[in-house]
């Protein structure tokens, strides 16, 4: 789904490319809330091998639910682009480090400065920055990229993210200035993380008609051999302009990155065992526990490894579409959550491999616990009459079901809530005053969806609720999500250490009515809007944290989402005969992209 891919990129950039308005900022880098870790003149990041050999191939498998791709443009609304294209082909003004948060270092930009009033950020481009066609990256290209991303043919998530950016001006051939509507610590990092592409890419066409035109970016890789819609190979640009910069030394070590597409998990797993690719990341606890074995594992050629990380957990959830009349009542949404038995699933399905998601900001300093602090109550106070009382008490967490007795009590509580909302069991089904039965549809495009909701279906049946499972192909799934044509689905929301304007796309009232926005739940809550604005406009970490906590409390107490689960490690199988890696595992490594960026081939 295009807008989900955009948000994944946004969250990765947000975690890595951050700016500061503090007087002590360094021109070669920005730190949003503190000091820059690497000093001016540093030679390379500490988690890379600066002398890693170049050459060989990395053979990957796409983990995307899309079984194909039909375009090379990752920014437009319609269609699916190949995996990893954005990260490999488009450089940004700033780039991030994998061993610190809230910090960005100059990549296309050699320096950056923020106006004393915080209302603009100016970037000076490196003289040597080049696109793949050999032309220099200019301020006009940066402005063109920005104007295109806020234009009519791109996912609306970009417009929401850039709402507080007033415009982009070309100062001279190598200098560009972004103007801001308000002084906001997040905005310099937001524009610094935007992908930059050439004005010549699809020149003369409306951007939505730039489909199979080869992207003209400035990243370390270009598109190589392609079996269109099935497999794609990226080839390293030996003349990559930034190969000797400190932020790039020891990275982009493979000559070729081959990405294959398989239609289902079973085919992917068997192909791995047969030696058709070098690395696979596992999201299925069952596969990881029971099916990752065979001759190549016994010889040591393939190795199972769990790489711990300090990444935000994110908030993967069942999304309840409140645009649907059945889900508009908070009491109904809470009742549905009470019937969800995570502890049973953990024991029977997940082999204890996952932890329950608790709120929007798990594993970050924004994580919310306990009673609201005075600063949170001050923000929430004006909305007391419009919010559930639970917002003002201990942080609302998902129900815990250690045994059958606890589940029965949860279901009794759910019955009471449903009755309050006007629903009672009649003739074996839960019905409203008009006699209409309570029937919902769960929509998914993954193979394991039915397996994971079976116990939830069974518990809902005890309440008289029918939850039908609807499996659709990815193209239809994408289309229905864009139009908000679903009752319940699963979304794996990415986490962030530095939340900001992207939450207006996820939960803001304006986004609720904007097709293809990220507000799948249809949240239209002025208190939520106010907390997002307070979070975005915070001038210090001490101001941001209460706003994050207040937003978290509202979202939990309103039961827009039913939290699912997360893992604290990257589970990967890799070929030790073909791949080598640095000794240091960076704490904020983003799964496969850590491999793509910093590992190297043992075979030329």
C-alpha cells in the first residue's frame, strides 16, 4: 500500500534525520534535542567496516504483501513499486545514523542552518552531488522534488506531513531555503529527509503518468536487469558521487542486490532452503520455531540469528473503522477488545515470541505509564467534558487474560457495555432495537490472517457477534483501504522516537475525510487534534513528552485500535558462506536495510 510505504520511509527518516533549533547546533549535522554524537571531521560511523570490500551480490526476497510490482515511481498513489527502490535510489539532504536517535548528518547538503526565529532552514548542496545521469543536483531539483511531493498526484500523507511548510525557495544554484508557517523543531528534519529526484525524470508528463520511466535519483544504486512485475536487480553505481563521504564510507558494498518475489510464505521458505537467496527475515513465530531447519542449517551454511534492537515497538493493531455505524460507539469498540485473548494466542500460536503492544510509543521515552502528570492534565483539562473519564486515570492498557476465569469476566463486562450501547442477544444473535444482527467483516490479504483471528471470532460468537473473515488479493486490499471500505483490518504502524506532524495523517480530523490518508480508523476528535498540535509545536523535550502522553491516553481510552503484538529482535536467516557483516550491531538497525547498507559479500 503506497501510503503505508510512504509512512515507513517517513518514520525511518524521522528516527534518523533530525534537526535542532538550539544555539549549539553544528552546521554539518542536526540534533533535535541534544548533542550530535559524531564530531566534525569524523571518518565513518562506528558500526560499519570502513574497509569492507566491494563486489558480489546480495540475493533477497521481497517480504511485501504485494505479489508483484507495476511501476518504478514509489511516490504516486496508484500501484506498487519494487521493494527497496526508494532507499537505494534517492538520496536526501540529511541522512541518519543507526546508533543514535534524533540526529541527522549532511548528505546532499554540506551544511544547514536554521534562522534565529526558527521560521526557515537553509541547505547548501555539495558541489560534487550528482544524479545518475551525471548532471549536478541543484537547488532547482530540490524545489522540484518538494513541489511535486505536495502536488496533486502524490500520496496525501506527504501533504499532511509538510502542512506547516510554507514553501521552498531557490537562493542560488546550490542553496535552497524552506520557509515554515510556525517555528517548529521538527520541520527542518522533515524537509531534510525528503527524497530528491531530477527534474528530468518524466519531463513533460504529469507526475501520475511517470510510471515505468527509470527514476533519476542520486543514490548508490540504479535499476539493473528486471523481470518486470516479478524480480528486480539493483546495480551499484561505481561512480556514486558520495562513496567517499564519512556518512557513506563502509556502506553500499554489494555490486548487485537481487530481489525476488514469491507469492506465499511457503514458497519463500522452500526457496531459502534450496539456496535461491541469501537472507530472509521472519515475521511468523511458527515458521521460526518449527520450520527453519534442513540440511543447509545442519552444515552451518544457513544460520538462524536474532539481532536485538532498541527500535520503537510501533503499534501494530486491529483498526476499527469508526466511519461504520456499528463501530461508532466507544462502548462497542471496547467490548470487541475485551473479547480478544492475546495470552491464549501467545501460548498456542506465538511460542511466547511476542509482547503485547501497549500504546503508541512503546520502547521510547514517549511511552506512557501510570497516572497523568500535572503537565498532561493541563493539556487535557479543556477537553474533560468531551473525553472518557478513563483518560484522567491510570494509562488504559489492553485487557490481560491469564486464565479462563479472566476471559469469562471480560466477556461479561463486554456484554454490559454492549447492552448500554443498545445491543442485546435475541434469537441467538446480538441485535439492536430494530432487530438487526451485529455482523462485521475482517479484511486481510495475508495468509496467516484467518489463523490469528480464529480465537477472537470464537469469543465474539459467545457475545452474539458474527465476525466474517474476508481474504482479498493485495490490489483489492490496497484499493479498499484507500477508500476506507472495510470494517476491521490490521495495520503495522511504525514507531518513532520523535513523533510529529505525521500523526495528523494517522489520526487528525482533516485526514479522516481525505481518501488515501493514513487515518484508517476515521478518528475525528478535536482533543486528539489539539494534542497532536501541542506535540508538533513543542519547543523542548519537556514540552513534547506531556503532549505525547496525553495523545496516547486519549487514543487508548477511545479504543480506536485493538493492540496486537511486537518483537524486540530482528529474526533473520542468512548464508554464512556468502555474507559477512560488521562486528557491531547498531541499536537502531532497521532489519534488512542494515544488511543492505553495511554487510558485504565473501564472494566476488
